[in-house]
């Protein structure tokens, strides 16, 4: 049974095409992974099927009475709502039923016999529906999911405006899972989740009875939960049965076959064109030449898709700093209250460290405290000598009005336009991306833009806060290679063991000193 039909959808932004005559069908119970390089249009596809954006051509049809739940990259929460309010709002339709039922009880006080019988019947139906949906167990359900995703420790009475980006994502994900829609639409749900919570989400999705569409660049996670892959590439959408590894095998085989067929055909075309050129002027061989020309004219020429530019990351290195990079004495980090015990940390030159631990325990705050962007609540931070620091923040403002090229030019005003375009292209951004406004780029394209700025300044210390979030597979692989090669010091917040294993010298588990555990 088909839940969603997408027929002949074409869409783009200005002269930048995103889809060209794309069709898609979602069947009940399918667990789909939507994959492709950054900027191929995966998030845009989600926006089109959920009605957030209207396609230029084609149609999107949902089955009747299908409830879809969407977790996207840029959802916001309103100030004034508590975490508990947001989670309980997943059951608003049940609270509305309860309100209707209470109104009927009030009406019974003055109803005649006939109306009383009608009301009793309606109340009975509503009571059955509320019991069927476990209405009287809502608080227990909220607590169960909140505990599983590490939200309970934050406090259900806490205002959502006080939360980090990762904490907000977790709360929206928890609300979505509590809603249990007929189809889950998840855009990068593992960004900001720590390893323990990814394990829980993996198990949840493996056992999920309904359909879901999942965008993710976390390959082990994708392999564990999906049974169908849709690959978005060059404005087309192609279906593959199996997980991501299965897709990769088939895709590489198809690519090799197409390249072999292309080479064979190009050789045949060259031979035919050569024969025609040599024989069309001779009377004895003119007919044979014309016959071969007809064959050339009728031939369906195989075309190879243009190779996507793969990013090339090379960090520029500044002169060697002093022996120690940062040293803290009895430092307590936090804002209104402490996030850590008193910390005595010492980071030596050329060390590479990964910071791990659950969201909200102070990893980003630690980086900002070391940089001097926020003052510690107590104790002191001492920076070493001759530091040239490159800092990658977890999020960038969505109100930014500049184009990609302007953003880099503002950082490096001495470069000319050709040089700015060249360094952006090395980061895997095409001409269309370079001329687009930053706010319309995908999360992965924005991450490449921010990396571009750090790559092209001389540094001897890198502080990276979740640098792999939103990056596609090629960009992650290249970033890991570049960081291995980097001769400076690295302090990096990361939730992906696959990324930091084999790269760092030590892993600091921040839950060891956090006051939030």
C-alpha cells in the first residue's frame, strides 16, 4: 500500500536545478535512507513532500488520514515553553478529546433523556479512544523517552530557550517519537546525539512498525536501520534495495559498467567518423560511408555524469607555539550556574584530543572558556605563547545575508575574486553555491564554507566543535585525512567514534567532571 506518491517533480532555486522530473513512491513499513552529497537537495526534497515548499512542476499526494512527523535541521522552539510542555504537546489531539469529553459531562447536568443517551454514547466512544491511546499513561511515556534520550536530567520544567542546539534537537526528536506518526521524516537525527543515545535511537528505528525516511551521513547508523536507499545525484533520484553498503556495491558496479560501455562506444564512434571522413568523397566507397554516417546519426550516445568536485582540505600552519597551549587552575565553567567541577587541565603542543559526553554537559562551553569568549565562574585560564587559533563553532546564524563569496572575501579582503573562488572550489563548493546566499545553503555546504575560512588562515591550534555535523562522506574522509596530517594541536568535540578513532591521541570524557550527570 502506497502512503506517498511523488510524480514528475521538478524544482530549483533561480538557475540552480535541484530535481528534474523526479518520481518517488513510499510503501507502508519501508525504512528508507535518503543519501547524496551535500547540496544535492535532500532537505529540499523533505520540504517539498511535507508542503513547506511547492514544487515548480509535478505533484505530491499523501494517502488520506496519514500523519507525518518531520524533524528538520532548522526547527525552532518558542521562548516560554518548558521541555515538559513541548513533549506533552505530542498528545495535543488527546487533550482535545479530553476537553470535549469534559464539556459533555457538563452538558449532562441539564440534558433531557434523549440528549443524555446521545452524550453517554459519545462519552463512551471518547473514553475508549483515550484508553486505546494510553492517555492516562502520558506522563510515564514522556518520562520513558526523555530518560532514553538523556533529556530527563535537564529538568522537564526548564525553559527551552536556555538550551543548546543539540539539546533542542533531542527534545524535538523526543516529541516526534512520542507522536508515533504513520511516517517519520528525519533529517540528520544523530547530529548532536552522543553514542549512548544513538544506540537507543538505532534500536527504536529497527523496531519501528511504520515507515520512515531518514537523511544521514552516519554510515554505521544508516546500515543498522534502513532497508531501502534512495540516492539523490545530478537532479535524479534512484532506488536501491538494501542498506548503504549494499547500495555502494551496486552503484560502483553500475558506474564501472557505464564507463566501460562509454569507452567502447567512443572507440566505435571514432572508427566510424574516421571511415566516413576517408571514404565519403570516393565514388566507390560513398555508399558505405553514407551507411556508417546514418548509423552515427541514429546512435544513442552514452553520457557520463560530470564528476562532483571532491573537497581538498589542507590546513595552513603558523609558527610553532610554546610548549603548553592552555592551562587551567580550579576553573569552573558555566553561565547562571556551574557546569563543571573545578578543572585543572593541561594541553600540550601537538596533542590531539577528542572531547566526548552527552549534550548539555559543557563541551562547547569549555571551548569558549578556553578561548576567552566567556569568563569562567571561578578559577583561571592561562593561554600559551604565540597561539594562532582556528575555531569552528557548532552553529552559524541563519539570519546571515551575505553570499558565499562575500563571506570569505570579508575574512580575506586581500584576495582577489579568482583566488576566493579557487579556495571555495577546493572545499567542494561549485560556482552555483559560491554565488548563493549563505542562508539558502544546506547544513553541509555551510560547514564547508566555515572550514574554508579556517583552512586559509595560518593556525597552530584548532578548536573544532562538532565539525562533522552535516558533512557528507567524502568531506568527512578528507577532513579526517587533513587533521591527521595537521602538525598543530587539536581539541575537538565529536560524537562519532568512527571519525576520531585513529586520529586523536586521547579521548577526554567530559561526563567525568560535569555537574550535569
